[in-house]
C-alpha cells in the first residue's frame, strides 16, 4: 500500500518538478560587487542587496562582497539598504553570459526616533507574594 502512494506522488509531482526545472533559464548572467561606506572605503557587512520588483536578493558577506547569479535578462534595478545608511539604487542592463561588477557607496544617515518616557508609581504597583 505504501508503494502505491509513492507511485501516485511520483506520477503527480514529477511532471511539475521537471517543468519547473525547464522553465528556469540558465542565462549565466551574474552580478558581483561590494558595498563600502562613503568617504572611508570601509566595507560594510550584511547589507541587503535586492532586485526591485522581485523576491531575488542577497546579503553582503562579512567582508562586504556579494554575488547574484543566473539573473533574468533586461534592465533591472539593484537596491542596497542598510540601517543607518541612505538606500542606493543602481539600474543596469543584464545580457547573457556576462558578469557585471556593481559597487555601492552608502552614505550615513541619522536615524531619528520620538522620545520614549517610562514612568511608574510605586503606590499603584500591586505586590504579589510568591508562596511555593
């Protein structure tokens, strides 16, 4: 009975898996690069690099470098974002069998927050005794 269910799963899932593999194009179009802090050329680790309008993206490694591979052809906009820095967009044209080097320089930006006030009143605090 168990082999029957496995056979049924193979019949239904295998064609979908194979068609998904054939739909993905092997363009060999890649982007590599790094992200540095503006003015100091200090590499920034773990910066988010995304392709606008898609779910494709990556983070820079501990040394500030990134690599995106097998990208769709045409014009794309890369976005580099990092907390405490201004977001930067770069638009590039992707062609097959080419690797582009795209480097970002992010400028620091102040992060402003509203003031937070924490207060308490001892008279309003209900003490509970803990009894084992």
